[in-house]
């Protein structure tokens, strides 16, 4: 029995996964974050074989012949293509357990707080079929708050806003529970879509998601930044009038104008959450401020924008992109302390 326990401890390292619409991150017990890859899979439909997963597959987005498709199996934070999501999860699990394939790990996986029971079951089933021995679910705002180091076990309330690729999660947390919250399907992808729509209407130019994302990362901002409004990015796409390739210079001010609507949607979710928060906890949040996590929080000036719109203190987590997976990993390692943070079988946190 002791030998078996020793083998189990040495071979089956439990893992936490932030299964994001844009990126997947994996945390291994005792090792930290060991994998960070785009949530993309390239499949040859003629032979039904997987050609690439992660970074290599993302390079193929929008550049494949008819028989090959590069797809993102998650949309708005939930699984949209079950079979492809299973392949992707299996690939990532096997990568982090390269030499430990005969034992299966316990997996803690982050999910949006607003998902349905059907969507939760899809995540569980795909993770089990990918090789998990046991699957524990944790809501992303709870995991983000743990990963950001917020005192979620205290009676005083704290507020976290996790802006991902497919969803934005807003939550006020106290005593290991969500006091009030919102989960909206407005996040990084919607910012990209807004830029695509802007280019279509203002410049008669069709650009792809990769180009829109590159523009957002290069010159995008939520507020006017000193001396940066005149920065330009060269957008290449197809002229809608001639059908020919075309390049257009776009300024930082124009990109900011393009993403106003989705940013306003995130602020509205924050306001609605604060309106539902009990007065005593509202005072705690006012004193401690709002903490931003997630890849969307890396948009320049978004902390200043939310602060201006809410008249509250807003600060960025130390490493916004890894907060969810780090929080899920800590909940796994300290499962007794964070037992109430996991989603119960009936779907309640």
C-alpha cells in the first residue's frame, strides 16, 4: 500500500486548468504554471486528423486551404465543439504529464459563473475523456480572486473583475462566497469584433480577427494616453469595393472609438453588481477598490477608464493573465481551506 501511495504521489501530479476562449493555462501541483497556449486546434477534415494544437494552430487561423480548419473550440467561455475541445484538453494534459501517462490526475478547471448545467457537464465530460481521474469545477471570479491574493475568507467584501477572451466576470466576494455578481459575454473577442466592424464601416476594409487583435494589442487603449493618440497601425485586408488587397493606416484614437461600446458593457455590469451589493459590503469595496484580472485587463488604460466611470479605486492584479489558473491551483493544493469555493454537484458554488 505504501509503495502504491508513493507511486501515486510521484506519478500523478494533480493539475488546474484555466480553459479560456482565447488561451488555456495549466498549473501543476508543486511546479506552478507550466503551459500557456492559445485555445486553437487545426484539423484536416478530409482525414479527420489533428494537425496542430495551440500556438502552431493559431498561426493557421484564416490561412488554411478548404480541407483544413483552424478552430477555437470554446466560444463565450463555454465549449462550442465538444470533440475538438476534448482533443485539445487531451493534448495539453499529456504534454504536462509526458512521462506519467499510466495514472490520471485530479483536475480543477475554471468555468464562467453564468454557465448552464449542460455547459458544466460538457466541461466535466470533456475533461474526464481527456484523462482526468476526478474533475472539480471552480467559478472563474472566485479563482481569480484567490489567484490575485484577495482575502475572500474574510467577512469584509472584495471585488474582482475578470476580463477574459469570451466572458467578463464581475463578483463581490466575502466569506468564501459570491455576494453579488454578473457574467457577461462581452470581453476580448467583442473588442476584436468591434474593430472589425469599424474597419468595415469606416474604411470599406475586411480584416480578420488576427489583424484586429494585433491592432488592439499594438495601439489599443481604453482612454487617451499622453502623446499616443497619433500612433498608427497598418491594417491589411481586402477592399470591399474592388475586392483587391489594401492597407490602411489606423490611429490609436480610432481604435479607441471602435471599442467604446463593449467597454461600456463591462462598466454597466460592474455598476449592476454594485447596486445589488449590501451597504456594509459596499463600504468595504469602496475602501479596498476593484481588482482587475484576465487577459483583457492588459488593455492599456482600462483601469483608468473603469475608475473614471465608477468613481472608485481600481488596481491591476500583479499578473492578470495567470490569476484564474493560479487561484484554481491554490484551491487544489489547499482544498480544505477553499472547499466552499468549488461548484457543488447541484451546480451551486
